[in-house]
C-alpha cells in the first residue's frame, strides 16, 4: 500500500525546525542528509553545502515528517506553499502510474528517474496546484 507523508521546505533553518519538532513530539531524533554529501556537491556554492537536502522524523507508528532547505537554485521557499505531499509506493510500476496520473495536465518539476539514493523519484505539480513527490525506494526488500 502506498503511504503519504508531508514534506516541508525551509529557507536555511530546516535543521532547527526538525530539532524543534522532535522536542514537541518527544520521539526519536531526526536524521539529516546534507547537500555536501551528494554527488553534485562540487557544483554548489560553499554556502549551500551544509544545508539540509533531506530530513526525516518518524511521528507515531506510520507517519514520517520530511523536509529540506531550498537551495538558491530553486528559489526561496514561500510560507504557505512550502510543502509537498510525498508518496511512497510499494512498486516501481505503481510509482510510474501515480506520477503520470498526477502530472497529467500539470507541471513536471523533476522527471521520474533513478537517483543516487537508490530510488526512483520525481516531483510534479498537479493541475490543481498541489505539489507532489513520488519516491519508490529500491531497497524495500
């Protein structure tokens, strides 16, 4: 079954926000991946490298709050529209079906493709203006 989680975007304070959310929800510590750890780090300004590429905080049994800092190349995150709905399907075929259906008559912001984190991932905005991320993790077992 596909799961659905919120994905938040920040303007350089993602780590601070996720540490705050961890204190509020009183569960585990968040995990952070930085832009410096990506294969594209050499192409980014030094000021971007320590920013958060992906943060993850489990909340309850089946929910994960996720987020990142918006790199300069993507523009500033605008409060009120600084979120996406993130889908985690159970198969690559389902990822493709969901992505194609959601992006129809909308806008593809990142084509569905294999990534360096061993997933098939894409981003789009549907015809109603809602931002979606589709991420099929190839390590599901």
